[in-house]
C-alpha cells in the first residue's frame, strides 16, 4: 500500500466514525471526526457533504452551504451537494426565516451585554419558534432561564438542545450546572411519627402532636389572635425599621450613581485630553495644514457612523448589507479603546452574515456566466474576509477576472490563494492557471508553497 492509499483510508475511517456519531445525534463528535477526515484528504466528497448535513442539523445553515459549495466545486457533476444547494435555493422563504432567527440570536447577545435578560428571552423564544433546530439559540435561552432562576424552563430548553446534539460540550456543562442547583435545593425527607402533624414554615419543618375537640378549637382561636398580633408587630417593624433602612439604601444608591457618573466624566475628559495631545503632536510633525479640521472631522464622522450602525443593529429593522456598507466607512484607527471594542463586536456579528450573502450572490452570478456581477460581489467578500471559503472565494474571483480579460487582477488573486493556502486543492488550481497564463512567477510561488 502506497502513501496516498494510506492517507485516503485514514480519511475514510474518520468519515465512517463521523457517520456513526451522526446517526446517534452526536453531532459535535461527528463534526470533529469529519474535520479530521478532511484534514487527511480534503477531496473526500462524502465527508464534506455529511459535514454540511451535520451543520444543517444544528441549525447552522450558512456553514452547511459553505461546505456544499466547496464540495460542488471539487466535483461539479454527480454530487449530492447539488441537490442540497438546490433544495435550499428553492425555498427562499425558509432561508429568510433562518436568517431572521440568526439576527434575533445576535440581537439577544447584544441585549444580554446590557443586562436585558427579559428582552433577550423574548427574542430567543421567537428565534427558536421560527428556527427550532438552532442549537446555539436553545443553549443561550437555557442559560438566561438559569440566570433568572426559571429552572423548569431551563431544563425544558436543555432537553431540546440535547435532542438536537446529544454530546455538545456546552449543553452538557449547563446540564451539570442544573443538577447541582437541583441537588442544593432538594429537601431532606424525614419519617413522620404517628399521631403528629407535620407542616413547613419558611425553610423549617415543624412537627406537632395532633389535638382534638376543645383543645383544637381553643388552639385555633389562639392562633388567630397570634396572627393579628403578629400583623400589628410586623407593621410597626416596617414603619420604624424597614422604611428608614430603605430610604438610607436609596440615598446610598444615589451617591454611588453620582460617583459613577463622576468617574465617567473624568474618563471622557482624559480621552479628550489624549486626543488633543495626539493632535498637537501630529500638528508639530507635519506641515501647517488644517489638521484639526480634517482629523477632528474624521473622528467625529467615524463615531457618528459607529453609533448609527449600533442603533440599526439593535432595532433589527436594517439588513446586514446596509449595516455593513455603513460600518466599512468607519476608520477603526481613529476610535478610542471603547469605540474599537464596540466596532469589533458589531463587525463580528454583521460581517460573517454579509460575507455569506455576497458569496452566495457572487457564485450564482459566476455559474450564470455573469462575470461582472461575480467580480462585484466576490470583491466585497474579500474586503470583509480574504480567507472566506478557505480560498475558494478568492480563486473564483481570480477566474472571473480572467474571464473578463483582466489578467493582472487574476494573477494577483491566484498568487494570494497560494500564499494563504499553499497546501490546498485551490492553491494547486491557482498554480495551474498561472502556468496556463504563461506567467513565469508562477514557478516561484509554487516553490514557496510546496
């Protein structure tokens, strides 16, 4: 047996392991096995198609489509991936519902950062109602139920999550946490003595002997008097002790808020002072032009656009494409530390969705022979993430440029594929296309990549 056959056999062995795990709904384990299979042999069509199905089973439709599109490129004919892609494209309404579910999940994450647990729960309930197989939404919903001490609903959400993926590490960790909560809250069962009455008062179990006849009636009257007397004592305690304490606590909270606001003002003042110093240094090092106007306007414009995108994201009334177009106009380097954190959070939630949308539109244009449209959409994908599709998107962009006669742009994309993914099948295709174009630099890139 030669080395190539051994590699393919190992890939098939990991594929069989992933198939076995997928049949018992061990989707997390199946993903690990199938990825290991593709590490041995990236051209394993069965493993890549099954990986797409596993992602689809967990509600991760975008990841599934990426795997199927890559698989379709590796084998255009007689490939189950063609059927999977057509099935999804034939139901655009369902795909839009899934997209809305993902948006509501992302909005819930943003709401959780502002301690809006109730609003996040409402959003997540809508998300799982529209997209029942969305594993991450069920997990976050269970976590929020645990955080708000709604343990029964948390258990129900975890049951749903385990039905989707029986061995997911996050789900199992939450189940273990729930078992700890249940164990801590369990009551100890005691054997009741004959002729006694047992009842609970607050957290204590009280056992009293049974009383009958006159004694029982008398004890009832005494109990009523005790209750009335207790109510009077309680009202007095509330009036003389609790009310002043509440007022004192309210006063302390007000003082703490004033201190917090003071710290925020000082922080903002220090940021303004730092930006002023940077502006002064820039003014000293450069020619005497209108630096303050250009630099200050750039900071103000970037902050205004960033806040506008943040409001659009929270509202849920704007498409990911609209928000991405605005976010690309922000100069991240002009933002302060907190502004950069806000920018990174928005980018991590918006750009992946938009990159997939542009990629899907670009590949539809590409296969339809519309190379201009393919270049337009795939160029936007590259602006967001050069490594999208593990080099497939960049290779397709180069082919579209080549079809349009833009050889320089095509060569630049082929070289970049080889640079980023030197050992991939797409890099080999890029080398072949460079050789076909008669570009002498292709050999150098090939040597660097191999």
